[in-house]
């Protein structure tokens, strides 16, 4: 049950961000259908199902209309050159101190 509680809000946020108008219409349709179904208001139930169904068909139709863009190779951006232009630095050595005698 915890997994469902964690996934559902993330899914809803993602859906509302991508297509806010369609998400609102689907939510309105589902809520109308639920209210109409529980209160035996069949006209409200039918209206809710119709709203949700037409919105889902609109969503599928819009998705079909979007044509995928030809896949281009991504441009690789290097922030650092492959080789350093400055000469290499000398290795540092620690001078060993002679113990006092």
C-alpha cells in the first residue's frame, strides 16, 4: 500500500504537468461519473463517462497527430579539452629531515 501511495502522487503530478487541460477534463469526468453512480443520478453518470471518454479520445488523437522528430545524434559538449595545453607540473617530494643526534 505504501508503494501505491508513493507512486500515485508522482504519476498525477507528471500527468498534470504534461497535459494540464486534458488531466482536468478527465478528472472532472471521473468525479462526475462517481457522484452520479453513487447517487443514482444516471444523467450525471453518463455525462461524466462521456466527458472522460471524449477527453481520452482527444488525448489519443492528439498523440497520433504528433509525429516523432527524426532522431539526431546528440551533440557532445566537452567542458575540458582532451589534453592539457600547459606542461605537466613536476612531482613534489618531501625532504626527509635527519633525526637530531
